């Protein structure tokens, strides 16, 4: 099916008298825009890295660790997510984790990935900025030749820490010329509104970085408005709670603001009760610029292809919807216009 640049599709006609095709959905080329690299640490790799680094884990084995993956909210997930990072010690550890993600994402059809990392979560454990940034960046540097995937790095700041801490780390990243394309804002949302980071985002913009922020995951729709108006972000991570504010929905549609939605994450962190209750179909119907992403795939039950497969099973998304989601992801990326055109061609079967 042809998808035009504005996301609309050429009309399709089904040949009369033929049964509809029953075949596995084709793996669409797409961009993954909402992915925390530390959230790709699979339990097996956690044990492998612990052994390599001579660390004792507080779990007897994989089963005991996996049993902890029943979360009640964002904070209960974050506690385990930060604890498991203890195994990331050397540049090699960060590179191995990143390469494992790239290999799995390539199999899921990801052709461009924008990868967030949380430098403050490593600095606070005594791991240097150079170690974590260079480790991830070294794997990304060869992503095109190794996996046919373009990539870029997003430094995300922990909103439950102070703005001073974030400013210091941004200075450090700029001082070492870290190969980052953008900044993001993540961690515990409620009580840490976007406006707390106004100076950080102003400074990042001045440094020529692109801007995104988590908003409207657990926090209210007003945090989305604040992220747009006070921080000046171009993209909203999650954003599902915009559906509680009709005026905001209209604005997001008018301005084509990208929302990087993560359905399995929302189920596992109890933002929605079940996948069947997820607002994604309503968001698509409202004309919002939504994409499907995996967030922390090792923790939430799947990579981007798993997210698509489960959405498909519950909502019977049409090929039109699936292609629109893929096209939205490409249009919403921070890739060059040339790379976007290449990926859109690929999506349109060119
Ligand atoms: C996160 Cl799902 C989610 N929300 C906010 N911050 C995060 N960091 C890693 N995953
Ligand atoms: Zn996230």
C-alpha cells in the first residue's frame, strides 16, 4: 500500500470474489523512538555480566529474578530497573547490552533507533560518563554495517533528581563531546513536572540538541502542555493521558506532535488495566501522530514486534493502521530528511 508523506494512504480495492489473504503480517520497516537501553538488559545478560564482574546478585537465579517482574506502578518498576544496572560496570558491558538490543531490534523490523540512556543512574554508582557513553556509542557507531540500522543517542535526565544535577551532567556531556543528538526526561513523573527543567532544556536547545520528554504516562495531561510550552519539546514520550483533555488532543493533532506510545509498558505498569483498554485505537481515530515503541522491552514482555503482534491480536489493526504507525514513526524521528525519505520508500515497497 502506498502511504503518502502526510500519512494518508492510497485507496485499496479488493479483487471481487477472492478470499481475504490470511498470512502473517509483514514485518514493517520502522523507527523505534522510545527505548531505554538500560531497559533492554535481559535477565540472562544480568547474570552473565554479574559473573563477569564478580558481583553477587540478590537473586538465586533467573526464576527468582523473573518473579519480580510483576509491577504495580512506575515506581515499583524503576526500583528494579535501577537495582539491575549494578551489573553495568565497564565500557564492554554497555557495548554488549547495546549490541544485543540492536540484533533483536533488527529482527523486529527496526531500521532506525533513537536510544535513550540514563547517565545519572550510572554516575551515582561511580561509573563515569565516559564509560557509559563510550560503551553505548561504540556499539551504535557500527549499527549500520552490523545491523543495517541507523541509530542516534538521547541523553535522558532523571526528573526525580534536581535540575542542578541535570545541568551538571549536560555540561559534562558537552565537555566530552558526547555523540548525543537529543535530550529526554524520564523516571518518576508525578510530583516532578516538566517546568522543573526549564533551564536544562533551554541550555540543550542552545547546544543544538533535539528535545523530547516523558509526559502524560502517569502524570496528568497538564504535564504534556507544560512540556510543550515551557520546555519546548518537539516530541512527547507516552502522552496517553492527553485523551483526558479534548482541547489538548486537538492541539496535538493540529501541530502533528509525535507521541511515542508504548502499549505493553502501559499494561505492565498499570497505566491501563488490559491491552484491550489501551487508548491507541482511539488515538489513531482522533488523528494523533502516534507510533508504537517498546520502552523497556526486557521488563515489559516484548520488543516492538511483540507490541505490534499483541495489538494486532486484540484490536485487529488494519494494514492501513499498521502502515500509518510505521510511517508516523519515521516522520517523527530525528533522522535526516534523506534517511527518512529512504525509510519511507522502503515502507512503500520501493
Ligand atoms: C521508564 Cl516506562 C518509563 N517511564 C519513565 N521513566 C523510565 N525510565 C525507564 N523506563
Ligand atoms: Zn520511557
